[in-house]
C-alpha cells in the first residue's frame, strides 16, 4: 500500500461511531471483570455502574458541546485549545499508552477464551493470532473498518440483549430450572443487596472506570464523521443510556441467578451462569460471543491509538512519519507501531501468563480518569471564550462539570493509594513523569 500525506476520510456514519464507542466499552470490563466488581460490592454493584454512568454522561456531553463550537477537531484538539501544546502532548501520549494496554489485555483475553476449545495451544500464540486479525481489519478504509466494527459490536450487543431476556425468564420461573426459580432470593440472602456496606460502591468505582473507558473514543471520530457537530449530541444521549443498561441489567441477571459470593473470578460470570442452567451447548455459544466481544474492543482500541498518533504527528507532537496515510486514509505507520506493541504484548503471556492481567488491568482505569479530567477541565475553561454559541450545552454548568471533575479526582486518588495496583500505577506515574520532562524539553525553544 502506497502511503502519502492524504487526510483522514469522512466516511463514518452515526451508527458506526455509536457502535465503535460501545465496542470499546463492552469488552473484558464486563465479560471478565464483572466477577471482580460483583465480588467487591455484591448485587449493589449496579449502583457503582449507575454512578459511573452519570460521570460519563457529563464527560461525553462536554465533548459534544466543544465539537459543536470547534468543527473538524477531536478531543485532543479541545485540550490543546484550552491548555496549550504541552498538556495536549502529555494527554495524547498517555491516551495512546492506555489504548495499547487495553488492546494487549483484550487479545490476551481472546487467547484465554480460545483455549477453552484449544487447551494445548499456548496462550501467547493464540493471542498473537488474535492481534494479527485485528491489525488486518484496521488496514481497511475507515468506512470498511466502521462496517466491520458495527457487526462485531452488534453481535455482542445482541447477545447481551438475549442474555437479559433469557436470564429474566429463568429468574421468574418462565423457563424451568432444576432447583426452581430463584425469584429475588439471591438479592436478599447472602448478606443482602449491599453485603459489604455502602463504601463498597465507591471502592468498586476503580474497576468500573476501567469498564467505562473507551466511550470517549467518540471524541476521536469527529475528524472522520460527516456533520459530526450535528449528529454527536444525539449519539451521545443514546450511547450513555445503552452503556449503562448493558452493564447494569446483565449484572442484575447474574446476581439473580447465582449467589454473588459463589462466582469464580477465573472464569467469565456469563459462562458460569449459563453453564449452571444446564442449557445444552450454551457455554460454547457464550465462549464464541466472548471472543467476538474482546476482539471488538481491541478493534476499537487500535482505531483510537492510530487516530491519536495521527493527530499528534500532524501537529508536531509525535514523529511526522506517523501522520502518513494510505490512499484509503489509513494511518499506516501508526498501525505498524501498534502491531509491534501487540506482538510484544502477546509475548508477555509467554513469560508471565499468571500475572499479566493483574499487572495491566489498573493502567486503563487510571489513565482514562486523567483523560476525562482533562476533557472536563477544557470545557470549563473554554466555555467563557467560545467563538460562537454552542448548539448543545452541558446541563447545570458550571456546577455539574465542577462536581464531576471533583469526583474524578477523588477516584484517581483512590487508585494511587490502592496497594493492589502498586506496580500498574507506578508504571503509569513513571511514564507520566517522563512525558512531563519530555514536554518541557521538546517545547522549550518554541515557547
């Protein structure tokens, strides 16, 4: 493929960007990580997801508002407009770091799910094959990529919908269970709805932030979406509702069918619940859906990383070669860099298969908080000097935005003092410090 300096192409449709954002959100965070969140707060974990959804709503609203004022710019451009190139540089590289970490997590998860059928094949090889598939999809034009992600994300969304309907029917006795319909017993027994107390709602937010990370991907699709400033507000409203429902309802079904303290965090709770119902072949069907789900999340992640790298390279914040695109508008050099990272990430499973998930899982949650804080602070600063009246506004400004920033800072602080995440957060802080020093060196002459 010949590469040139062509611009990205505006071929994404509203349904593409909506499903791409959902594809980035609905992945390992719910299909594998939900057992951890349920273990922290019990059935009351749905309150953590609802609270996280409210914070997400304000962040996404801020992106939609700024997009209506600054057309043909992405979320990093908003941060650059508000705080200058130095912070834009730091946030951009941290965001790429986050997405590449997410992609490694997702392909490792895909490899672990494939081992359900191929137990004799090593995890690193299955993960490497999964990564190669994702890179292949991203070599297509953005229109073809958007269509592929639409169907990949559509499969898991349809599966979650079926899981909710099937689970509700089993809970209330509309479909038979060997031990009888549980109704609402599992919500009241085993310590009640909040077996670990109200504080567990806030403790679980550390994992919830990882789960919700990826929604802000919409902020990178703006330069490849026609009339983005017009379609974005509607997409944001629909997306938030769907994300919250697709997290809270399945978790209510899981807790309704199986006692919260009997979930095994080594296996997806979706597979455990379906296996416990005795439905023939359900575990195999569920495993296929899980593979599709995590590949979709990785697919969205590679898109996010390559577009951020392209944006940074175009503005002199990354090597200029990363801005080069193919005739189909694909940032080829950025994609090659991502492919190399996935290859290295796959090999992590060869050296530290048992610890790799624990080492990586906290990174996206902490970084996405830093990105969300930057987005909301940018909206707070820019609102007073918009060049035109926005067609969409965040409600209750500036109080709601200020409250959201405060909550995000508190949650980020909780990450810092969580001893379980010491290695992951230490890595994030070390990379952040390196970027800060690099930014002062890089922009010293220019400023």
